[in-house]
């Protein structure tokens, strides 16, 4: 019944969940990484042998700057997100701590002109390179290092991954993300400060995604989609103990046929992806996938396809406007001041491809008052030039679409809104909605009090509901449109699934953990 109600009104209201996402990562210009083996967990209780990049020495810092419990373990899946500034000279030194039988390893940085050594002072690549020759790049032999340097010429979201035996090493977890922040604040974008105009914390890493005024944003999230065939990981674990004297390794692992059973967002499967960043129960899977927003905010989505499969990911609530792919802005051919990215119902992630897009939600066009106002209750919605209420950023209905103010949701209501709306909600006394139902179809921490049923409360007394000061947001399911990918080891629900939580303005979104 809970799922039926969710899809009937396209939203669910949820109990307070204090587990926000963000785009967390490590900062600096020089990074010392290690490639090594460890184990990651899955919601079905499995402990899976994996390889990953991690920090061999402590990074210079973390972003967001005030995020708590931040760490960079010696191995994590996906690898640490590297956050650098446009134009910076970036140096990564990789130590190969994989099992001897795995042989060499390396890192590719698509989109950048990479030198396998520290760049000279004049920006040129020295003649003497580090590591040993490989098929695609210089590699590190077991126990040794290789150094890569490049200039971060292009802002936006990029990926990095192993360039050695990619069918095995990328599958095992050797991949990650690079975020290049623009070094200018485009006209019209707000600079990053300690607080937003409404007084709530500002967790953005930059004022805009690119050096372009059409790429301003209010909130940002990074999502890396990948899949995992546990058979390959099991075979690699068995092969890892082989004695080996060959530089290229001694493993014999069949990577075909490929039958992944685990589908992950930022290295975790649902529901683990909705736990906080840097949770202690996931020591080698530090990043989550649990986006939050307030109505009217521009949410920057940084999306990367890792692994072998395409993942058709659907963001309920609105389409996503694509800004760029692999750091390349999609501009109009006739007017370079305007973006020309498509508006996508499903953001299909291609292996190795990075995409930046904007998600936006205001409630416009729903044809009912999402805040549950009623004529004569004293509520105010004076439209600005665009039709929204923006006079008071601290107001509970900030960014309300005024054309729907006072419009009822319910044709035969039990709440405050007058009759005549587009739907009739089921009687709260006979519907079991569980802990993720806020007790009201309306947005706001006092929504339960604004919608009183026949019994005096919604839901009826004795059931779980949000307190008047709780979150009481709308939960839009974000998930893969490949049905197999919303399972964990063939069990539903799981896999590539999370919630976008549209929180009321009165609720402080804390991305500091």
C-alpha cells in the first residue's frame, strides 16, 4: 500500500533522515595514492574482495571544509575524489601495493595532457620518466611507484581509472573522480560563503561548475555508477596468493562472461548509500548517495559511469538539464553565451563518461498547493517577476509557485484545503504508510498539524509520524531504469536506488557529515 500511494501521487513524505550527501573529496595539488586490496560490504551481508585507490599519506585537506569524520583510507571504492583548481599543476604519485600476482598497475586521466613524471618549472615534461612502459601509460611495478603530472586545464567533472588490464583492474574497483573547480566567479553567481542568503550553511565547493554564468548552482552532488561481478572478485582473491616473478603478473581470471550481481552508487548499494558520508561501518566505502534540496535551488549533479555497462538512471521529480560532458560545455552554435545541453528524462551513463547537469524542483505545474494553505489562513504568496514567492528567503513557503497558492490537493479533503482538488487521498485510518510517511501530503515541518483527519491526526494516533519540527519533505525515488540494477544479488529493493529529498525551507540541510 505504501508503494501504491507513492506512485499514485508521485511523492512520499518521509521521517527525518539525517544523512545528507555532497561532493566530498580531498584537496591540494599533490596527492600520494596507493593501489591495494581490501574488502567492501554489501547490504545482503556479503564481504567482497576488491582493489581500490587510497591515500598513502594524509591529504592536505578535505571539502566540504567542515565535513565531519572525513578520512582517506589506504584503499577505498571508488577512489578518493580529487578536488583541484582550474589551471593548477596536479601531481599524483601512485604506489603499487596490489598482490604480487596482480602485476603492474597505473592510472589514466582522460581529457588531460599527462606526463609520467613531475613537470619541469616551465611546464614541460622531463625526458626521464617514472615507472615502466605499459600499453596505455607508464606503470608501477609491485612495491614501486609511478608519478603523473598534468595541468587541470578544464573545469568540471572528470574520471580516472586504471590503464592496466582494465577488464580486471577497473572491475576490481580501481577508479575514481576528479572535480576541477573554475578559478573565476561568473557574473550573477554567488561567491561561496559560510552561509546562504537564508542563513543556512553553504556547502558548495565553488560558485559555478564552469567559467560560465549559466552554470551557477546552489547545491552539488557526485554520483559514480558501477557494477560488480562477484565471481571475478572471488577468482581474483584466490589467484592473489599465487607466487609470481613476472612483472606483468600471474593471475588467470576470466572476465567473460560478465554477470554482475551488485550495482552501486559511489561504491554502495541501497539502502547503504543513504547512510552518512564517512560512516564507520563502511571503512572502505566512504561516499554516500542521498541528495537533499530546498524548492527553487539549482542542484548540480556530477555523474560518472564506471565499469562496463551503461546505466539508464532516472531522476524522479523533473528532467535534468545537461551542462557538459567530460568537461566540455554544450554551447549553442550561434550564441556561445547560451547553453544547449538536452533536457533528459533519463541520464544514461556511459562507461568512462562524465556528465554535469542541473536538477530543479519548485512544485510549479502540479496544480495544487504543496504547502497546504487555505483561503483565510493568513498565508502570503506575492509573486515576483517569475511567479514565485521570493520576498522572504526565511519564509516556510519560500519559492512557492504563487499561481497554485490555496489550490486544493484533495477532491474530498480531510485537511485544511478546500474541496475541489485533482485527487482524493485514501482515508488515513485504513492506510499503513510506515515510518517514511510524514503524516501529511503537504510540504513543511508543521504539515501534519495543517492536515487533520477524522480522528484528529494524520496518520491516526498510535502510528509513526513526523513531529511538527521534523523534516517532512517530499521523497522522489531516483533509480536505474534497468530493473535488474535496482536489486542486490537479485533481491529487490537494492542496487542503484536512492531518494532525492525536497526539504521544506525551514529544515536545515546539513551536509557537514
